[in-house]
C-alpha cells in the first residue's frame, strides 16, 4: 500500500461500479462503453482520449483487499514492480519514436506492422504486458458483482453452462506451459476460451478480451508456490463480473 494509496470502500465501489448488475446492465450497454470500444486506428496517430496511456494505472482497491485469494505482497510487487517494469521498458524502447508513443499501447499491439522490426519483439512483450495487466486489474476486485447479466446468458449459450465455461477456462489456464494468460474473448463474433504465451494479447489476433487471468508465476508464487491450480480456483472468488459485463458489451461493439 506504499506506492498506491488505497481508496475508501465507497470510492472503490464507485470506481468499480459494483452495483451495476442485472437491472443496471442497461447502463452498461450505453454510449460510454461503445465509445471505449471504438476501433483503434491502424495508423499511429494520437491515442483516443480515455484510452490507456503510458503511466501505471492505479488499482481500484487496496493491495490487501483480495486476501485470502490473492495476498497483499503479491499484489504490491505485481502492480508496482512487474507492471511498472513493462511500462518503463516500453517507453525506453519508444524513445525516438514519438508517433508510436502517441498512438498508445493498445494501438501498437493491435498492429505490430507499424513498429520497426528492431523493437517489435520488445514492444510485443512490454506494451503487451502493460495492456494485459491494466486489463487484469479491472477484472479482479473485492466486490465481484454477479454473473447474471447478458454475459452470463451468452456464456451459457456458448459453453452450455457456467460450470462448463469455468472448466474450460481453468483448463486453458493450467495447460499454458510456462508463462502466459487464459482468456475469455470475443473472436469472430463468438465467445471463446483462449490462451496466450508470455505477454501476447488477444487484441493482436483481432479478438476482444472479456475475462483474463495472469498465470505467470509472479502472479501467485509467493502464496501458492507451485500450486497454480489452487490460484486458478481462487480466481473465481475475485473475478469482477461487473467489469466482465462491461468488457463483453465493449467487445460486442468493438
Ligand atoms: Fe503479471
């Protein structure tokens, strides 16, 4: 909690929109989310207002707020050290490329062709790490909402049941060899469970992430050591369904 001032519960709830489930979902489908999901430009122009920049985004909750499922020390190191390092490294790589810096991280990982070959892998790893972690901090929360919105209906339609979705998502998280991510993403107009290696993002493959889980060891090793399965099982206790619903609606319009 040193590098990131914790919000009060009231502030955190406001930020997380924890009350926006079920009846409130109409608001989630509103224009603000459609605007968030506006397609990124292919050319490196200034990033749209409100999109991710090159600064460490604050958490909407205190580092210890997810305990016992994710411990405070892990959250602090993960957010203030690992995530910050991706940003620092990406900005260093982009020195001398003000146009790419202005485009913003999401635009770069959506279209690597605009990134010079000499820094492309570094940008893939570090801008990818920045975008993935910024996404992850929003889909975990102490106040998780409920999976009863339109996303819940869509998941049941795509996978047969919520339990079957969780089974497939967990399997993807456990099968990912080494470091990477498990995702629920919209791709080709359908909800799919995906897995990516390292800091690769579904955005680079034309997919829109709805739920993501970091399965790098740095995300869980202090508390769970080698027990990735226990960490993956605990994820369902902190998954922010309210944010996932927002992501789903953004994906529908994106
Ligand atoms: Fe991570």
